[in-house]
């Protein structure tokens, strides 16, 4: 049987999201911020059992890159996107596989025997969400999986690669392998900064991968965090931060594109070949009663944006596709998309 040929190969931390609403008391109890993302520390460790025992939970297949991969699969033809990461040999992993299959995303998980699949507590307060992640099996990904007979041909065939910043918290090797191979072959590698703590505490890892990166995606908080960590004079000037990222040293001569979103405010795009010409794209704002849940909106934007690039669309169309999918996502519970499918591209 021939090996499938996917256009987009995604790498990240597969997680099962545990979502609860009206979580103000949980923010105080576990010392969380209303619009933030952290790895669970000692203080937050009990939150998962607390949610199961005392709260009404909505379970959603999650993980930042997996959300984006599902978004790209939504806008692309069948068998266009494949995703990998490590999971446990448990029921949570089976739920993830079923969800992916239902939404047209192929997966080649590395299964860690005897371990548990990662989980993310999603505490929703109004239009904000606080993410608390316990990686479990997700942080035990072995780089050798990329060269396995099942995965290596998929990497060879792919034209685009997408990696979440969260993945850099437990090693740079797999992302460096994908990004350097992509760069050398003239393919397109996309890095999402994912959360403010990534450029703040994992700056060297980000720097290593950006050297091989063609597209950098982030939001205004992540952009400001990167700018502060790198000593920029005005870290809140989104266009200037995008320009600084675009002009970072790069392994090949292909222009780098930097995309920074800011919720309902305009998205800015800067390219390294025209760094002094930032382009702003307005967002069609929703009313408060249309917004159900902002969790996963950034991943949805990334999925729509990257999916459009894979489909051969230009930057204008890619941003529009990202905005459409992000808007769709916030009108549903969790990082989900409307079924039956709505035409996006």
C-alpha cells in the first residue's frame, strides 16, 4: 500500500482540553491570570481532579498545533494535513484519534506505553481563558519518531511544516530537524509563538528555530513578550516588533513573513523583503452576545492562514481565511469549527 502524501506536516503537544465556564473562583484558588497560558506547577497540580469532581466539564480535542492542524484540514481538501506528537496508551488518546478522524485530520502519534495523554485545564471567565497544561506523555516525544518508516516519508513529501512554540519547552531537537530540513529544501516552515512565556523563558530555543523559519505567527501579548526579552525600545509597537522579527538572521534567502494578531483589532503583517511597509488587516468585530468562547481562536486563525498558504493563496487571502476561521471558532465552545463545513477559501 502506498504512503499517503500530505501537503502540511504539523508537530505539537496533543492534549485533551477540560473546559469549565464561570471560573473566577478557580483563578483565585490556583493563582491564575484571566488571559494566560502556563505549565502546571505544584500550586496548580490538583486542578484536574478538582474539575472532574466539582465542575461541569466540556471535553475538546486540543493542543495548539493540533487545533491549528484541524483548522487547516477544515479549509483544505481531504488528506492534506497530518499531525504528530506523543500520547499515552489510554482512552484520552483514543478520543483524540476519533476527533481527528471525524474532522479530516490524519495523525501519526507516537504512543508512550504506560503513560497518560496530556491534559489542559481551560478556565473560562467572560471572554477570557486561562490555560493550565500538564504535558504528561506529550513532553516525552522522541525525535527518532520523525525518522521512523511511518513518518519519514510524510516529512519528505510535505511542502509546509507547522510547529507550536509550546513544543520547545521540552527540547529543540525535533523542531530543529523539521525546520532545517524545510529550509534546506526551500519548503515553508511556520512557527507559532503560542504564549508569552515561550519567548520570555525559552528565548534561546525560539532564536534557534526562527533562524530556519519562513512564517512567524503570534498575538500582541506574545509579540510584546518577545520584544521585551530582546530589549526593543517600544515593545508595544506591533509593527516595529514584527519588523524586528522579520529582519532576524535567516538560514536561506527566502523572505520571512511575520503575522501578529490582536483579537478584534487589526492584524499586522510584515515581510523581510519590505520591512518598512507593514500591512494592516481590519477584523470584522463580533458583538458580545455572538462570542461564546475565545479558547483556540488564535490556533483557528493560524489554521486558516496556513491552510490558505498551502492552497496557494496570497497573503491577503490567507489573512482573510484566518480571520474567518477565528471568528467561527469564538462563536462555538472550544477550538471547534462549524459542521457541515462552511466555505472559507
